C-alpha cells in the first residue's frame, strides 16, 4: 500500500485578467489531476457595484454630523462654564 504525498510546490495559477483589466473566460480550464494531486479551484462572481448608490445617498448626513459635533461642543461648553464658575 503506497502513500501519496502531495505538495503545493507544483501548482501553477494563471491569471484570468487580460492586459486591459478585463476578465477573460477563455483562459479557464479545469484539470482534475491524478490520484493524490492537489486541485485548486477558483470561483469568479460578478458583484454588483453599489458604491455609486452609497455616494449619492445623503439621507443621514445631518444626523451623523450632529452625533459627531454635539459631544465636542458640550465638552467645550461645560469646560468653559466650570473654568469661569465663581465660588460663593
């Protein structure tokens, strides 16, 4: 009974992106290999680009600015009041 010893040293992964930056499906190939070979499978999925919608959405800008600015303003206000408070 022989033991198979596989390693990642012989794996060659070619790029599926051409010089223009486009996906080239003609370079895809699946080779199942032999007994005890390591097979690398790459999956490609086209994601919808939703960043444009996020950049156009301004619905929460005022609330976000308020949440960031108010604590700073309150610290400044109460710091000023405490520093000029007269002890009677």
